[in-house]
């Protein structure tokens, strides 16, 4: 009987110990459980007050950064529009302004990223219970915003490369036309040998333009450009033959001269009547890289704008302003 009593007593103590163990585990679990709801202002008020001023500073820097990117987009669109009108002076001015803006953007992004790295509490174990989820979300949104400008350097390089190619091509075509006009002036003065020699500069410009055309063919359709160059070169050959024929007969009109005159007229009739073809060429070059660059800049600006606009709360009402925000 005594042995039975001792066994029952031991069983009772065992059950009591198990009950106590489960109770303690439940108490610990309850203590470790996160508070109900997403934020508990009474628990995170102090942490939010420490973090929010740093985020406000970053927010203001990002607003200026967004304005800079917007200004860069204006210069890019201006360069593209001027290129289509063959206004290379405006293109060069826009590129210079964009270069300065891009430098300002790089400096500001470096400062913003340094500020992000210096935000107190965030990134420490204490952030999980001392900083509200809404403030932590804001930090992540602002940090992600800086990545929006990562591709701007490459986009601007594409834009400037296209503008440089277009500027060089424009210069070559202008040099060609000037040489042909100078030769024509000498021809009218019966200086046929000098006129023919002056066309050497036109040949040099055409040769350089053809070399540039081969480079551009990797990114744009050069059909119009090549047609322009072919017709111009054909006319240059016909004009040179006319001057050579006139020089050989002392300006007299012979059958050879008549044939040369007819050939020069036929080649001249095949030349474009105005500069619309040249404008099309410049537009094609722009679409080969500059348009893509403009799009990239606009996308960066849109990403920054989105990052600076707090998301709407689930109920559709505006999200509360973080503690300490201006």
C-alpha cells in the first residue's frame, strides 16, 4: 500500500511538472509574440522620432535629384528635336548643359547614398521593435529610389554618341556643298582648271562621309544617307568632267563639251531639291540611339516620382505622416 501511495505521488509530481513546463513555454511565447497590428505607436514612437528626420533629409535630396533628372530630360529632348532640324548649335548647347547636370546628379546620388547608410537604428536588430513598419517601409522606398538613376550615364553616352556622329556628318555634308559651290563660282569665271581642283575637297568630304556611314550602319538604317552620297558623288564626277572638257578646248563648245553639259544636267536633276532628305538622315541617326536615351531618362524620372509619393493606405485614405516629418 505504501509503495502504491509513493507511485501515485510521483505520478502527481510528474504531471505537475509537465503542466508547469507547458505554462512557462506559453508565457515565453506570449512575451515573444509581436504586438497585434502592424504598428504600435506607443512602442515605436521614440525610434520613429530618431529615424524620421534623417529620412526627411533624404527625401528633400531626392526631390532635388528628381528635378535634375527632369532637367536632363528636357535637354535630351531638346537635343533630339534640334537634331531633326539639323540645328547642330542647339544640339551642342543641350549636350553641354546635360553634361553639367549629369555631374550634379552623380554628386547628389553619392550624398544621398551616404545619408542612407548613416540613418540611425535601421539595419540593427533593434529596428524590428523600435521602428514602426511604416517608417521602415519608407526607408526601403527611398533607398530603392537611388537605383533609378543607375543607367543615366550609359543613356547619356548613347545620346552624345549619336549627336557627335550627326554633327560630324552635318559638317562633312556642309563642307561638300561649300566645295561644290566654290567650284561652280570658279566655273562661271571660266577658271576651269581651278574649279576642277576645288572639287577635290568635295571628294574628300564624300569619302569621309561614306566611312562614317559604314559605322552608323551598325545602329541605324543608312539607306537614305547612302542614296544622298551616291547622287552627290555622281554629280561631282559629272561637274568635274565638264570643267575638264572646257579646260581642254579653251572654253569652246564642242561635241565633247555638249555631252559633258548634258551629263552634268542629268546628274543635277537627280539631286534632292531641298534639305528634307538631310533632315530625314539626321532623324534616323537620332532614332539609332538618342531616342532610346531620352526614354531611359524619362523612366528614371518616373521611378523617382513614384518613390517620393507614399503609397495609399489599404482603406484608400492617405497614409499618416511619419513622426517628425515636416
